[in-house]
């Protein structure tokens, strides 16, 4: 099961961000973010690092290994 897409959607909602904001902030395409959010594709390690730093969580949290957010 792809937990990443659920974690990403959860973080987007919790942080009151939209895909346009995140795409611009991380300098990635909206299509790439949309593909991640839908589970069509998954980010490479460099993009996982960007996302983890952006949302202040661990990569383990993003991929569903760890359930508790880093705060």
C-alpha cells in the first residue's frame, strides 16, 4: 500500500497549503505534485528530502514507516 500519497495529502491539509503554493515553494511542477498526491508516481530521494524539510517531518513519516510527525 502506498502510504506516501495519504501522508502528503494529510500534510497539505494540515498546513492549509494548496498545490500551487507548494509547487512554487519547492520549484517543482504542479503535475509532478499532482502525480505524487494521486499515487501515480512517487518522489525521488531528493524530492523526499525537500518535502520533509518543507513540512518539517521525517522522510520515515512521509513514507509511512513512522507514524509520529517531527515537531
